[in-house]
C-alpha cells in the first residue's frame, strides 16, 4: 500500500548525473522525453562504505545527498521489509503490566501491521549456593488443602508480607520444608497462587478451612511416612493440623468456589445475665424503659441483685489488674445455669437473622446503599447448653452463604445485648434499615469456623457438567469428621475454657458494655426502636450538635452542646477499632468469608 502524500519524503534537490554502467546503455534524462526522470541510486551509509566513498562499478562520480543517505541507513537498520514497522512492547504499553497499561495500541492486520517484539522476562532464577546440585523439577498441580487450627496467638488466617505470624504462613513454611513447594517458589507464596475459603480474624479458630494452591503432590517423603499430610503434621505446631488434600480443576479458587460457610459461636451462659441496678447501662434502661426487669426471668434478676458492687480495677505494668472482690463475683457467675425463659428469648432473637437482609450495621466501611451488604443466612440454630469444666456454654450455629468482616461477632453481640436488656426481637429487623448504629463486636475467643461448603463445585465435578473432562475427587470435610471433632474438643473447646478462666474475656466484655456512657447503645430498649440519639450517621450527628448549640445559646441547656460533642466522640472511640483495616482490601472482598 502506498504511503499517504503527507508521509512521502521529498526528492533530493541534487542534480541527477549521467551514469555510465558497464555493459549497459548510458541513459540521459533529456533523451527520454515524456518519461519521468530516473531515480537517483540509493547508497547506504555504513562503516564499510561511507557516503563520500566512490562506489566501484559506477562509471562516474555519484553525488550523494548526506541527508538522504542517513535516511536510507536508518531504514536499513530497521530491516529490509519497508512495508512493516517494528515496535517493542514495554511497560505502560500492555506487556509489562499484564496488558492493561496505558498506551497499548491495537494490532492491525495487513501490510501496515505493527509487529510487536516482547521483551525477555525480567525474572531471574534463584542463585544456587556453591556445591548445590540442581533438583529435579517435579510437576505442580492445583489442589485443595484441608486444614484445622486453634487461632490463639495468631494474627489471623491469611499470610502476611509484614512478618505477622499467621496460620497460612506456618502451613506454607511446612509445605516448603516437606518439599511440596519448590525452593524456587519458597520465597513468595504468590507464585503458588495461595487462596483461602474463609479469612478468619486474629484469635478465631477453625475445625475446617480450605486453602487452594499449586503444589507438588508427590514429593519424596522420608522413610516411615505414608502420606504428605502425615509428614507435614510433624512439622506443624500441634494447634494446626492438615487433614488432607485433593486434586482440583485448574480454575479452582477456594474463596470463590465455596458456596456457603458454617460457623459456630460459643458463649458462656452468664453473658445473658442483665446489667446490675447500679451500672450505667441499667440506669439508662430505667429511664428509657421503666419496668424492663419485669420482662426478664426472675431467676436471672435475683442472681444479679445478689451480686456485690463491682470495685474499680487498678493499673499495673500498663494493664488492668482484677480486683479480688470482682474476681470472686466472676467465679460466682460461673455457677450460673441459664433458665428456659432467657434461653427461648435468645433463640427468638437469633432467628430474626434468617433469610436475606441488609447487614450494613454489622460490618465496617459499607453504607446502607452498597449492594454487597445484602447477605443470605441459610440456617441458624441455638443448641442446648452444655457444661465444659465448671462453665455452661451455649452454642450458636450459623450457616450463611457468605459473611463480611466482623459480621458474625456483631450479630452475636446484638442478640446477647438485646436478650440481657429485655429488648424485643423486633429490634433486629430495625437494624437492617438505613439508620447507622454502632454494634459492638463480641469477643473473637468464641468464634469457630466449622467448615466451608463446596456443594456446587462437588456436583459439577461429580456429574462432569459444562463439558468437564477431568476426573477429580470432591472437596469433602466429612472424610475427616472424627479427627476434626477430637481436635475441636482438645484444642478449641478446652483452650477456650482455659483462656476464659485465666483472662476473663467474656466477663470483661460484659463490664465494658454495662459501664458504657455512650448514646450509641440507646437502641437497647423495650420499644424495639432506634431513637435519634443512637443514630450515628454524619447527618444525624451534625443535627444533634446544631440543636444542642442552639439550645445553649437560648439559655435552655447550658453546656449541653459540649456534652453532645463529648458523647459523639465517645461513640467514635467505641467504633474506632472497627476501622483498623486496609480499606482497599475491604473493597476487593479479601476480608470476606
């Protein structure tokens, strides 16, 4: 295809000489009347034949335009094919950043097509130590790794790059040591494409969780070990267990393939006891809901009325020391056994979560109109209490399609607070509305992931739907049911009981709630409504402050403006721990599970 007129280079103004070539007829432009003038011969300017060097074989001296010679030389460097252009892909042009960079040009077809030359990959292999022999490259396969763990002492499930101790970090290190991850991939878990079905928080446990990754399925094992799981478990700490693994399809991702998850929350039955008469929360309820104690079980009210007054706790070495008198009350409460009326009221509250609802008040950083806050709760069950040691525990099982950050802990907290303050079950549906309230988180100690469910994936590979050709086993935690139960009793239930006995985690949480002066808990009342003072949305806060300032200016309430501001600051401090998350990761859904 001929280049457009504007792109053609003008001919050189140099005069065209008579050229005599051996064995050819001398041509003079003047003799060829009516013919276009002959083109001047192009002479390449190279190191071997610069432009001012006479060319052998030509009868006369040729005058060469230096500018044209340079143009021809540059064209020669780019290849002899003048109809095609070459372009090297670089960063920002689609190659160096996965094809998504700015400046990427579409490839054209035809003689004017732009030919792209890829840069060589800038990855360099791991340097081998002196004397180290090259290991045989064993094939990697996509797998689902089934694990269980006690989360005490860990900073959560997902492996971190800043050095925090995590469950995935210890599992990955054990796989490297066992030879399931090659030495070349040992320094970066992203090379193995590590994903997890549920990203549990710090201190949260799991009887079963799933990690998807690419690994070597048949590494050489030391003598005496029959399976990879058996060998890996000798490397892992006792509070983390690898149940087994299965080969999966190449597209398997543990987080997206899990169609639902089953969690269990264990709480001591004394968490349902009401606040004391002298506690700030109890006094608030006396003002907002007179007679609220009459709606509670008589046994629970009498038990609390018999309690001595809590004494202030002292500070030592940067932490609070429990007053001996308070310790005695904690021990007395361990002997409490929940009455039927209280247990049934708690069950009614938990049942309100079933179905699809807007849970924007039960997570962090998501407004009411965010479409991702609607979640489907499949089944909720409050089991009969059981005694472990000297503490009675209530188990709440929650089966949901998916969960947002802190969602389960906030759901349990709301139900516990409503139960112990005689708030009706109708309060729970109110929290699904547009008003923004602060729901405190229940302690992480009692939260346990039973197992993620892969029903849709298992059906697909069993029936070989959608043209699937590979033979793969289902992801089934049921194969390890007895092992998981024994692990739960020894490493989760027993550790949970020991930590509550030593640290009084649930007792301290209850005291924090009962001693709160914040307006943020004003939604706890017998009317089942959310009053304006409990609405923590930005507009509601500004309206309250403006009204308080106006009242103070009119002399109707001296100092009330400062009081409202202080209460709003207290509300923000209560909620501040919820905001200590990476908001970019939150938007990408990495904190879900």
